[in-house]
């Protein structure tokens, strides 16, 4: 038995060490393009196109410069590798320029094998588009998150839309202040934690604090949408002209609805991701399951 365990650990070590971490992960931070991870990557940015080259291969990433442009959002893949792979297969059939993972990318933040699997499954996504990570609670301990991704509170602008990413785990007050200090028009806020949920985490203290700090900021219609994860399902809430979405069906075990809410429009206990298509005057959204079926769709009008 001891020999079997040693052999297993040896095989795992060889697989992890043999993974090519030179596959790039490009993201935007404070309106600048940054390379999050990758060894020996050479790249040039010209006219909203990133040309990159590594020892393994080369490619290009187009940063949106015209409407419409597509964004994929999902979270909580964790240990659900088979589901995660199916979702990525469906994503690759779409036209998109940015992928946002809302955290809980891995099951244990200090498990290098978990990170190996995550990078392997998302490789084709990261080679094609900007990949924006948001840290979740399962990235803790965050030794490898710091090494490979290292983005916390962050913002960038694509055309007229302002994307804000907050990390309450780095400080709740700091996260709320980050939103307050970056209020502009046409804002979308992304975090691992939702501000309201009817699922398993309905009593989460972080979500309640975020609600009290951020929801009042939606009253002037500058914040169009808040997108969170953490509760393993799909939820869509509508508050007048403000929308909150939970997209946490990336592979971890699904959670059921716990209670009703007057602003809840849709609840789906399904594995899925969200596809947002941005136009100057509207955002078109779809929730798509692992079989490619649309389980929800909506249009959010945007004042030009």
C-alpha cells in the first residue's frame, strides 16, 4: 500500500512539473494590459491586438474596439473538472473577447494539482482572450493565486462600459470604497460574493455587508449590473433598472433555493455560464448550460 501511495505521488509530481506554464494569461488592470503568468512570453500590443509568442506556440488576442463585444462570466468550478470541460467546450462556440472567472477556480488554494487542472481546462480560453480572475474563498490559502494570477481590486474600461472587480477577502471596507471611488457611467461590478441570494449562503455576512455598502450606490443608475458567484446555481434579480446575477454553476455541487424574494426573476439549479453581449444602448444576456441550452435570457436597456 505504501509503495502504491509513493508511486501515485510521484506520478502526480511528474504531471504537475511537466505542465507548460508558459501558456499566457493576459488581463486588463487599471486600463493597462498585463501578463499574469507565463514564462518566456514575448508580446506586442498594436491597435487593440496583442501578438504573443512563447516557446510552445504563438497567437493573438483582440481587445474590443467596436460594438458589439462578448463577455463570458462564470464561477465555482472547483473540483467539477468534467462539467468545467463541457462548459468550456460550449464557450468556445461563441464570439467573445473577455472571460471573467468569479472565483473558486480550485478546491484548495494551496493544492498545486488543482491549479494544474484549472490551467489545463482553461488553456484554450486564455490563449484566445483576456482572462480576468476574481479571487474566491477557495483560493485560500492563496500562495499560488499570488504567484499565478495576483489580481485583487481592479478596474478597466472597454469602450463606454466600466468594469469593476472587487475582492472582499482583501478587506470589506476597501472593496466598497473601491466601488465608491470609481463611480462613472455604465458600471458593472463583479465579485465572488453576491449582494443578495436566496440560496445556501442566504445568511452570509460578507454578502449582507456588501449589500448595505453597494446597493445604495445603484440608485443613481450608474451601476447597471452586479455579478456574483459563491452560491452554486443561477439567479437573476431585477431592482428597477439595476440587475444582479449569480453565476456559480461552474462545476461544484449545486445548491437549492432556500426562500422566496420579490425581486428574484429566475432561479436555476443547473451547471452553466453567462454570456453577455454589449451594445452601445443595451446588454443582451444568456445563461447557457453544459449542453448548450439557453436556460435564461434577458435584455438590459442602457441609456446612451
